[in-house]
C-alpha cells in the first residue's frame, strides 16, 4: 500500500486487529478468559434478547432527545468496568452479525409479509418508521467499522448493504417513496464501506484488494449507477483507484508478489474505466479540471496522466473526507434524526419550536464535551473514588443527623416524662402520698388558670372557723333575734 493512505489510520488510536481473509464468513474468535462464547446457553439467550429488543425498537418513531435502542446497545460504556477493548469488539461483532443474518429484516425491505408485521397493533403505528430505522441501523454498522471496533474485515457489511439495495430497487416500483428516502442513506453506507475496505484492506493485502475490486466490478450497476451520485464518494474513490494503480515498486525476486501486484493494477484500471465512463462529469466537477480524452480503442485515459493532473486535489479531498469521518465518530450518531427534524421545523415551526430546537442543540453540545474513548484506567479510578467519597459523605451526614435527632428527641421526651411523673405523684394526685389526716382541709388558690381545679389548691387553716359545728340543741338559738340565714357548718368540725 502507498503511504498516501496514512491519514486514514488517524481515525482511531485503537490498534488494528488482524482480520480473517475468508469470504463472507464470520471470523474465528479464539477463546480467551473472560470473552464471550455463543455456545453458552446464557450468552446465547442474552444475545437473543438484545436482538429482539433492537428489532422491536425499529417500529418506534425516532426521538430527538433520546438515542435509539441500537445506539444504546452499540455505544454502551460502563465506567470503571473490567471489560477489555477486545471483549467489546467481540460483543459488537456478534450482535451485528446476528442482526445482519436476520431474515425478517431482508423480507421487510423486500416488501414481504413477515410475522414481525402481522400484528394488528403495529399495522398503522410503526410501519412508517420501520424502513427508515433499518437504514439508520445499517449506517451504525458502518460507523463501528470505521471505528475499528469489529473483528470482521468489512466485506460482510458490504454484502449486507448490497443485499438491502437490491431489495430496495425491486420494491421501488411499488413504493417510490422508499427508493427516494432510503436510497440515499443506503448508498452512503455502501460508499463508506467501500472506502473503508480500500483504506484498510485485510491481510494479505494484494489478494484481498483484488477480491474487493472484483466485488466493485460485479456490483458496478449499484456502485457506478445513476442512483449513487455522492460527489465526495466519487472524489475519494478516484483518489484510491489512482493510488492502487500506482502502487509500490514490485520485488522481482518474489514472482507471486509481483503477479499479485500486477493483478491489482489491472483490476484497478478496470474499475477506473467504469468510474470514468459513468462519473466523468462528477469527477471534473469535484476536482475542477478537464480530464484528457482516452486513447483510441480505450474506454478511459491513462491513469498516469490523470494522476499528475488531479493528485493534489484528490489528496486534499481524501484528507477532508477522513476528517469528516473523525468528526462523525465524535458526534452523537442520532444527530441525523435531529438534523432532519430541524429542517422540518424551519419550514413549519414558529418561535417556540425554534427555541426548543436551540435548547436541544445546547444540551447535545454539552453531552458531546465528554467522550467515552477519553477514559482510561487512571481516570476511571478517579471517577470511582469521587463517587465513593460522595457516598461516604452522604452516609456520614445521615448518621450525624440521625444521632442529633435521637439526642434531641430523648431530651424532650425525658422532660415531658418528668413533668407527667411529677403530676401523677404530687400531693392529692392519683398516685400521690398519703401524708395528711382526714381533718386537713383544702381551698382554691386565688390564681386563675385553666388547671385551677387540679393544681391551685392549698391548705385551709381557717376551715373550722368558717364552718363551725352544728349546734346540738335548739336552745342555743336566740328566739328574740332569729338568724336571717342558715350558717354553714361541717360534720367534721364537730369531730375536730
């Protein structure tokens, strides 16, 4: 490979993994300690549950404030976890392969009735969002491919995109809106997958490059057809083709390597011919040049002359595309739905919708400030320690608050208990002492109050003067001066 492909390696800091060169097969994952293995019943059941959740979520309307279920599964991150990068790649590879091999998704895009669509509850609710979500899910597969988070080399994703596009083309006559809305998204996913395969060909490079170029020629009606009109893809593909055709100087003492390089050069020129015939106006528009006319009996001009003519512009275009892929990795993947929604609101919305959209963009920009790939072991430890410190402080504060509440409550209850106890054992109370004789008399205190009848009592030393004993006979009564009123008396006075 030429050194001009080097900028693509800056997309991620993760080490490149060796990929299998077998065609359309799942890579053999070596069993490691702590890695997933679908042969285990528990693991298979968990993967089936995740697959069912993702497929069921395809019927939901895309929301702008929350990411789709497919993003939550593919972009999961557990702070402070012991999951290694290789284990994450194994998980992502397995779940994506399960989804790509799901036959019901292909039947849906082909317009066939499946048990997935036979439910009457979803007949008029979620079917309109189903195909859009499938196309978005395909784009997320390609995102993980560019992030180098999969243990497959990308040819499986390419075949999956081609299959979906063929289904869409077959159903375009019955559902024109499907071809218009989903075609651009699927073509973009296919284009990104092609550029990834050309930038990161699996080992051995020459053999796999020939296979990839053969795939492009076999599917040239899709790759170079009228539906695929993305100028960025045409410019980047032109750059990759002229780089592959130029190649490195072959080592003559290794005949097999020389033959492989010659085959790669021949196949790259065939792809260049198809690209020139189908997309010549687009190439001239992208690079702002006029391509030379081909020689007699040739379908395309010589790549060497074209290389000198457009290499500098093509290289800048490639760098811009790579930078765009880097920004796409950093940006939240569900921004696609937000952009579509914002365009609709610009046409139909008022100031209220404009305000809500501005607030939504601000919230998303704040979430973008923290990237999952910036976390390392040291930062994870700091985050965990910070969380533990907060929990300890909250626990200590709760204990101190509970202890203070207990002390205050005990003091208040104890004081009330003393008052009640004094009230119960006081003199003349229910449990009061028997300290007085029967001749002790009591009178009300002059102090007014709500508890006067119970508490404000004092000994009446003048009782027997105020209440003399009743006379024994009627002789003591003066008949000349009778008493106008009866005199109060007491039987206890006589005893006293």
